[in-house]
């Protein structure tokens, strides 16, 4: 079996703000001439946080078909032990910020990543189910 006949899934994700410091690097990954074997362009998922984000650049990536997801407003430590209200404040608020500042359709922000990759156990799951309509 040849390697080019083997289906592959490669996930490209980024965590944190999009700004002038990383925009050029991100853009260099998603060049128009880089496509999947079926000709579709490659896309990434951006787990957004509010701090250091230039929303005009987020809007640019979103308009090109990249997925925007919630990475929390503040990226604060200790969220893994927080309440449902704290999680809603971080994750759902980030979705609303993306709508307001980058024209991202909130119904398309269905993913979320816990700050510092420290999951909030059942509390985080409740927010995913009830606030992200999964």
C-alpha cells in the first residue's frame, strides 16, 4: 500500500489570541496552494481568548473558513475548580465577544478548550451541553 492512498486526518489548532505577532506565521501555514488530496483548502481551529486579540485578524481568518472556538475570556488559572457561572462567564462570554468584535456567528462557535488544558470535569461538561447546544 502506498502512503498517498492512506486517509489521514490532521488537526491544526491554535490556542490564545490572534494578533500581529502570530498572524503572519498562521497565514504562512494556510497558503492557498496547500490543499487536501481532494482539492479542498486546509483549515484550522482557533481556540480564542480575549487578551491580546486583534479581532480584525480573527474576522479575516473566519471569513476564509477557519473555525473559531472558545478558549475563555481571561485564560485564568483555577477554572477547573470553578462554578457553572464562572465557566459560562468565560466560555459563553467569549462566544459573544467573537460575535460583537469579529462578526463570528455564535451558532458556529461550538467548541471550547479549558484554559491551560485543565478540564473542569462535570461543571465544564454541563456548560458544553447546555450552553453550546450539543
